[in-house]
C-alpha cells in the first residue's frame, strides 16, 4: 500500500463510531463516486472511535465526496488533510 505513483494524492481523515460495515460503506461510496483509493489505514484508538486515513488518487470533486461521507451512518467527521 502507499506506492508513490507521482500523481497528486488527496488525503482524508474520517472519525467514526465503530461498526462492522463502516469500511465497506466508505469504500463503496468512494468507488461509486469514481475515487481511486491508493491508501487506506484503519485504527481504533479507543473502543468508541474508529479512524480511517484514506489516500485518494483520481478523486474528482473532493468537496462533494466529503459532503457525502459526512452523511454516512456512524461517521462523525471528515477532514481533508492534504
């Protein structure tokens, strides 16, 4: 994961409530919106929060992706970090 292709990568940080289907929902939304996931890191810092750091290649309209990610069940926040 995380191979450097030389293309600009958009990085998102997502904080969410833990849920078994969380990663699937996020990846499905990104796939349906045409975003290329080039990197994905998932960690649980405590029992109440799951953090996803997502690197996107061809992301298209990032503002629209962020808006739609924020609407997903269990998602607390979405930040563009790069």
